[in-house]
């Protein structure tokens, strides 16, 4: 065996077996592609070989293309050419899938003459998530093997499917992976030499079973989830081509559409994000040797909005949680709300009635700190007041066992100060969940000055157990996400004073790709939250009398947002739909006059620049200060924590894409044209300046 060749060739019983072993996922990198072509040629040249098996001896059949080659690697031979060699083989080629086949991996299987796997195996074409489409025949071969609506769904959603749900793709579906070998031998032995090889390319697409407007209807049906995305619509075009063109013309069309996608900023952004998410887990604060602590029992202090959601994450992962409140009544209320949430999921068919009970049984309540003595991890989610947090941490220090991790879910307070309330600051860490905590994928793991590496490592790994994406950040006001959003919210508020209507600002930001604009978001969260934060930070903002002045006045008037039926917008009883309120526009006008701010028409372009660029600028400061270790970490925080469109890659990638000089010039323009306000808030971050001047990017 050639140790360089990631495709091992062996032959016995007249069967040549090409075994891919390119860990971790059998990415179809150049050596694998070459190995497959060589293996097939060798088998064809060997008169003793009657059939060829392509399989893998690692967990995956193949995870697909080697994405790192997209950045300009040597692509020869291209995957479509390799698949053509396989499909045109004159000896039968059987794909035997012991594990998942995604993207190019599934396309490889589709080009083989036969496919064998186990019912529970997962297969899919997730290319759309990288801003592209399956470019090795997937959009042409899959509709020849499954009904067109199913092919559309698989290719456009990118979601993996169980092999068992694709009986027309697989010739043999065994119950378990262990049965594959015997089933393969039996299948090959029974193959008739006289029967022509079933080549997928020779099949025709069944166009009888769907209506003429299926593609238009499908495009309409994805309008909401695919808003702003380019690739899903190109996927639809490619599948449509399979129903109208010959196989070879269809492949040609697929290749054109693939290149069209590949050359978009969206594809670059989504591929950046793919790596960003994986890179978030790689941090300098610990290594392979760093031990971890076991987390078998969790405690949550405070059964309010966040405490309840946090507890659910652990119960969902099968980890028991004790919840502590000072009063039984609050505890009962918190537990009842969790039950209600689970029951709602059960009603929607996401959980069974048994699941609800299993999860509830993992959640117990207490009003006594003594019951926390066996917890391995305690997460505090009480009121956002330093005195309250410190009292809680003092109590935890007294009762928790040595080695217990003591975490705070504070959004704004100094984790170092909280740690000081204990005699074991090395065990204290921030675990900043986002609301709703049982839904949002992001977890900011906040390391304080004395947090020990094993506590950090344990928390980063624990995040995976509860299916969160963790990003390690340092201590500062608001950490990464909320610190940056402050600049964005401030500008939205100021633009309202300068003459933009809230609904204009919200629409521009929505069209930019965020799930909602800043005012809809503020109303939903409650305007009082920002108000209290501003109250506690007067020294940082009092130099600017215009700072969120309209929002402050609304809160003081009891208009705290959606929960009050009125905030920036009005809400009809029971409705969450914001209705513009002329009184708020009038209030903004009045305040502008009082503050001597000249109102004017504000362009949509200015709204994007004013809201998004200061957020990026703050991100640059955060990088300089080492609060985030890398620009891509900020992107992960923004996509998973704030719904920043993944097709823009996150704010830092977006800045790289439009050019840091563009951001810098706009910052300087507003600095110079907005008077004292501009001078106070539009100072370009030194990092932004130096990178822009050197023609570099944040992600260089
Ligand atoms: P909440 O008011 O809904 O819940 C707080 C709970 O803590 C209440 O049930 C209260 O009875 C209980 N509590 C108060 N003092 C306590 C004590 N000494 N011991 C035990 N229980 C006590 O608040 P929330 O929105 O869940 O926020 C909790 C924490 O999470 C805050 O630090 C907040 O900044 C942070 N946070 C909130 C959000 C959010 O969007 N709500 C997001 C991230 C972080």
C-alpha cells in the first residue's frame, strides 16, 4: 500500500475495492480524486476483476469537496471528470457507504452504478450553505433517481436525509453498518454479467409527476428562509435544467450556475463563515494536555427568563439541573413556564409527551443553597445588580464543592468583580447566553483575569454538549456582542433625531439582511433594558445630550415596548406587529429642535453606513484590546447571536468585502460633518486605520 495514496486498492474474489482513508471526513482532495481514477483504471485493466467497490474505512464515506482548495488549489482532475470516469466504467462500480456522504461525497455515490448503505445513514447535498450548488452532477443525477420535488427540497434546503427515506437512490439498504460487507458480497455475486450497467446519466427525469409551475412555486415557498440569499435560487435553476436539457447540457448548465455562485461575495462570505465557526473552538488558552472537569450535575440560580432557558439546555442534553430561587413562588412560576415551553414544543410535534416528562424529571427546584453542594457547574442568572451577584457568589463559595465551576450569565457586569466575592476566582467564568437561551445558538464564554485554563476548556466543550457555538471573549462592558450593538443602537436613535423615521431605519436594516431593525428589536427586548443600562453608564454618555433621548423619554412615559403595547411603535392588543406612531416622530422632532439638531432627509445608504460602520469600528477596538482573539470570532458572535446575515459573513467579513478603506473614509466623513456628535462617536479605530492604509483586511 502506498502510504501517500489516500485511496487503498485491494482485490479479492474478483472484486477490486478502493478504500478511501483521508481523515477526518474523506474530503475529496486532489490525491483522493487521483487515487479513485487510478484505482478504477487498474481494476479495468485487471482481467481477474469483475466489479469495483468504492468505500471508506473511516467514519465518513465522504464529507465532500476539500473546501480549502476553493481558494485556488490545483483542481486537476476536477471532480466531475473523475465521476465521469467512474460512471463510464465498463465494470460495475458499487458505492458502499459505511457512514455519511455529503456534497461531493454523495455526488460520487450517485455516479456509481449501484449504491449500498444502512437505513440510518445520513446523506445530503449541503453546498447551498456555502453559497454554491452541487457542482459535480448532483443537480442532474439526483432528479434522475428521486422525484423532482424531493430533489429540489434536498438540494435547496441542504438538509441531510436518512438513507432510508431515499429507497430509489440505494439498491440495498441494510439495517446496520455491520451488515454491509455480507450484503455487498451477496449483491455483487448476484449481479448478472449480461445486464447493462445502470448509469444514472442514462436515466430520464420523470417530468410527469409535478405541475408545470413547480419551480416558481418552490421559489415562492422559500421566500422567507432564503431572503437575501443567491444560491438557493440558482439551485432551483439547476434542477429545472435537469428537466429540460439532456444530461450533458444539464451538466454544462450546472457548471455555469456553479461558477456564477462561486464568484459572488455571498459564496466567499458563507465559506468564510464555515471556517470561522470551526476556528472559534480553537483558542490559545488551553491545549490538548489541559484537563477538563466532569459536568454531571448543574445548578442554575434564578428561574427567570434566562435561568429557565439555560436550565432547559441541560435537561435537553440529559443533565440534571437544580434551580434555586429565594422564594418558592418564583421557583414554581419558573418551573411552570419551562413545562409550558416543553408542552408547546410537544404540541408542534417537536417532542413526545414522554420527552416532556423525562426532561421535567431532570429539573428540580430548591430555595436552599445547601442543595447545591454536589453541583459541578453553577450558572447564576439573577438580577443584573453587582451587589446581588456578589451576594450569590459569596453564598456559592460557602456551599459548592471544591472544583465546582461558578459561572455568571451577566450581560454587562465585570466578571472580575464578581469573582472577587469568592475565595476561588480561578473557578469563576462568564457564560453569556442569549435570549431565548434554549433557542439561541451562541454562547459567549467570558474569561476573567484569574479563570483557569481547565475551566475555560471545560466550558468550551460543555457548549457542544448543549449544542451551542461557544466563542471565547474577554471582560469589558457588554463583552463583544452587546458592546458592539451599543454603537448600532446609538446611531439608530440619533438618526431618528436627525429626521429618519423609525420604520425607514428598520426597513433599511431588514433589507440589509438582519431579521429585524433596531427599533423593532428594542421594543421586543423592552426599552427599559437599554434605559437601565444607560442609567448605570451615565459617565460614559453624559457628554452627549442627544444620546437615546427619545427612547429615554418613552420609557419615562411608561412606553417600554411590546410588553406595554407601546414603545417606539404601537401594538394592537395581542399583536406583535409594529405600527408606526406619529407621536414618536413628533417627539423626535421636538427633541431635535430642543437640541439644535437640524432635521433632514436621510438616505438609505447613510442609514447602513451610520448603523453598521460604527459597529465594525467597535469590533476593531475589541480586536486591538484582545477582547476577541480573531475577527472571525466576532463574525460568529454576530451571525449566531444577532442574526447578522450569514451571506455577508458577519460584520468583520462584510467590512473586508466592501474594503476597509470604504469603512474608514465613511467614518472620517461622519467624524468631520456631524459636529461635536461626529467628533465624539466617529473616531476611527487605530486598527481599522492601519489595516486600511496598508490595504489589508481584518481576516488577513
Ligand atoms: P429575570 O428578572 O427574568 O430573572 C431573574 C430571576 O432571578 C428572577 O426570577 C428572580 O426572582 C431571581 N433572583 C433575583 N435575585 C435572586 C437571588 N438573590 N437568588 C436567587 N434568585 C434570585 O431576569 P433575566 O432576564 O433572566 O436576567 C438574568 C440575568 O441574565 C441578568 O444578569 C441579565 O443581565 C442576564 N441576561 C439577560 C438576557 C435577556 O435578554 N433577558 C440576555 C443575556 C443575559
